[in-house]
């Protein structure tokens, strides 16, 4: 969705100015009043500096909105929920919130300076970014831990957990000198294993290898040898493309593993639910902050462009499909005079007439003789 926010001189009659714009754009766009209160203005020099800061904040706020949207998209995958229905601003759909925008005077008092209000908006968005970053990191850690436990119960015999597969009778236990190693052998190397396992190192118990289990890719074999040669044996086995498994028999390991999996799964579900709730709440907060920042940009730029006292009409425009160019042409035709020679140059598509050095420092193609900013938001970004 794309919205354009403009302001033009009201000439003492905001309502009539709005109706005039609405009438000219009726066929090509939806138009709404953008209700912006009057603020403590301060000096024009301070406004110029603030205008530059607002550009930077606008970029940061947009990035925060998009990060939260991407996170919600990720969290809602596989659930029978429509993202558009989940993204609400103060319990309103986004389109409704933008079209009925009212400045939140309870939260952002108009007797505060513009700089204070901007700082407050920025601090709120930064704080939300930090909270979400920490929560997401914690959730990611627990999700990875769960996936590690789940992988141990799946996969082939070279990677999966051996608890419940290797039994007590397969191992030499409580021996001072002997130990049992568990080796995953590719099926294509069975013959090589049977021929070589006794001679990979010294001190291997003859005919001690037993095939414990088998899957489509590997067979699981035991071999008994002296403890002090175990490390060297593992090294030699790897050289032959056999895979020693890190395994110690424990009667309670299977129950422990199952308990750990259940606990990790419960933790992941709880944190997923909390992260989803926080993401929805904070999306609402950040998007509202972004729109308030857009309103500040319109106000500051209007004062800089049209002077004091503030007397301008702010309008929110949502162009109909394929009508953006027509809307732009109508507005330039109506308000090109505001830019003097610059406005007429745009109307006539004659960029050679733009001789003013200040204007040439700006991207001429984006210059408009009236104040204009855009808000571009997509539910699903590529």
C-alpha cells in the first residue's frame, strides 16, 4: 500500500482547500484530511536542523516497521491466520488508522517542543527495537536447542541419538581396562570393516564386533578394546571413513532425553506465543510512531516552505491502481505556481529552466512545488 501526504497553503480556509483537492482527485484517488495540530515552533534555524534529523528517523522507523512485519510473517507461517488481520494499529486495520489519523495529544503533548517530541518518538522506537532483538535472540537460541534435540531422534545412524538403540548387552561395563566403542559404518564399507576392525590398532578384542542396528545408509557396529587405545582407534577409524559415535551407555538416558525434548518443546511454544504477542503489540506502537513522524515532517516542512504563522492544509492521498501519475499531474497543475519558475518547469517538463542553485542541489525529479512525503508499506516483502 502506498500513501502520499501533501500540504498546500490554506489561505485561511482549510476546509475549502481540502474539498477543492478532494474534488479534483475524486476519480483517481481516495483523499482524507490529515489532522496535524500546531506545535511550538522555535527558530527557523532549529527547524532546518530538525528537518534533516527527521529524514534519518523516518528511515530508521521504516526499517523497524519492516523488521516487525517480517518477524510476524515468519511467526505466523503454518498457522491458519491472515497476516493482514493481525497487523492492527490501536485495534484498527492499517488503512483505517492512516485514513482517520489523529495526533495522540495525550502521549505527545503539543506544548512540548518539536525536538522533544521527535526525541520521544525516537527513544520509543529504539527501546522497542532493543526489546525485540533480545526476545528474538532468546527465542532463536531455544528453537535451535529444540531442533538439535529433534535431530538427535531423526536422521541416520551416523547422527541420531543412540539411546534406546544400543542396549546394555552391547557394551562392556564397569571394566577397569576394557571399553566398547560404537561405530557407524556406511553400508558400502561393511566388508572393509569386517576385514579391518581388528587390526586398525593393537589391543582390539578379536571377533568382538557386533552389528547392533541398520538403516538405509549405515550399519551400527560395536567393537571392544582396551581403554588406553580408544582415542587412537577412533582416529584410525575416521581415516577409513568409519564414524565413531560419542556414546556412553546410561540406563536413564532415554527418559532424560525425552524429558529434555518435552521441556524444550514447551519452552519454544511459550516463547513463540510471547514473541508473537510482543511483535503484534510493538508493530502497532512503531507504526503509530512512524505515522506521527510523517505528520511532524509535513508540519516542519510546511512551516519552512510557506512561512509563519502556520496556515496550510494537510491531505492524505491513496491513489487508485495505475493512477499515481495522473494524481501527480493534477496536483502539479493546480499548485505549480507555488514553486514559481520551478513549478512551471515541472508542468512543462522543461527541466532546463531550473536554474536555481539551491534547487539543483536536490533531485529535480522528486521536487514538487508543494510539501509531499510518501509512506510505502507491503505486508509481504520479497
